[in-house]
C-alpha cells in the first residue's frame, strides 16, 4: 500500500487531529534532516511553511492537509520519505510563486512563514495550531492576512524592492540602515514568555504581524514596484489587476503564471526591466538573523507520538538491506552499546 494514501475525513477546522498529524510531520522531517536524507536548509524551509499554515481561503482544503495526514504512514515507512518531502516542498513553492506574473518578480509573504512558525515553535503542537486559529478567526485581527502560504495573499515584488534596495525593501532591517535582514521578525520577540496560545496570539499580532505586513505592503505599493507591474501588464496587453490574477485554469495554473510564461517566451526579461526602470547595481548589505531552533524538538514530541498510537522511541535506522526502517530506540544503556 502506498504510504501516502489516507482518509481525509478528520480534516475539520484545523482541529486537534490535524495538529497531532502536524507534530508527526515535523518529527519526520527533523529525522530526515538528522540522517542527512535532505539538506538542512530545505528542511528548515518546509518546516516553516507547514508550521505557519492554517486554513486556506475560499473554502479550499488546507494547503498541506493531504501530506500532513500522511505523516504517520511515512514515519512507519521511511523509504517513502523523500518523495513525500519533495511533494511538500514543491507544493509550497508553487503556491508561493502563484502571483509571479513576469520574469524577475518574487513571491513575497506579507507575513513571513519563518516568523509565524517561530512564534509558536516552543509551544506544544496543539497550542501552536490554537494560536494560528485564534489569529485567523478572531475578528479583532481581521486586518491581518490569513496566515501561511496562500496564493491570494502573495505579493509580487521585484527583486530590487524585495531584497536589494538600500533605502527600503520588504526585508529591510528596521534597526539598521542599508541592511536586508530576512530573519528579523523571527527572533528576539518577547511573546515567548507567554505560554497561553490565545494571549500569545495577541502579542504576535502586535509585535510581529501588523508591523511586518505594513512593511511588506509598502514595498509592494512602492512606485518603482508599481511601475514594473504596469510595464509588464502593458506588454501582456492586460490591466495590472488582470496581470496579477491568481484565478486558475483547469490545470491549476494561475493567470499570473500564464502571463509570466508568455512574457518570457516573448523575450521579456528582468535585465531589460531593470534598464527601463534605471536600476543600478548597488545593493543593501545582507545580514540575516538566524532562527536556529526550527530543527529542535517541541516540548511534547513524545506525548504527541503516543496520542497517535506510536511509540515515543521510534527512530529510523539503516538496515542490512541498505533500506531505511522504523525501529525502537532502547532506553537500556547497556543494550545501546
């Protein structure tokens, strides 16, 4: 039986069942990274994506739901891990790039998945999801975009205004002029002293999400970025709103991505765009703050395994046949020698 097949009937309102499966998905990815099955940087990116994701807009199934619910089967069938992980990675990347409407534009989260995931990574997984649901559903936070990677909320921003502009870009460090810091919003926040998920949600919104989203939308609405969008739209023969449409065709491709491919085929490129816009080569200094804790275990990792009917001591080992197998780690120090 394919380990990735699972009944999706318990995916209701991102409840405790979803949260428990998310805990196993995180557990699986961390094991894969520890064994060198995947690059640690990729593991971190995917952990941040799934750890930031709540419900999806317009009644769609939560983006990673099928993959998250398959995680217990992957834990028991580690030979399926790489294909499962790659599917997660590709799905997140595709959604992030859904509004990329011309060559050279980047898909930017208004609120970074790294900051959302970091805001709850020290909580038990059920409390983490309760915090995300509180932010997504409380009317007091209606001004905050739905958390996670959702095509409707992705911002199409040219590289200059996304990362490079010394004066201001979407990732400008608020405390240091001329510096791009993509990790600023995921570190050194005071809300980690508050363990109640509802109370923490209020702190996360005020300390991280609202100011970050304001910066992101200012970068998107910057005259230089809007001029780039207008140029691409004119070349495509559509309005800027039509250019950035994330409506999909019958194959699941957004209109924005279709225009991007058509423009690329016509010879439209980012180098030519930069020349038209008069962009020079000067660049902000990159000084990213790292969140090293993303690969650490949550405080309830063993409890979560037991809730899912699994042993708290499951590990992956390479068998004599050269294949990965799930095994039990002994608690007897003599047997581990």
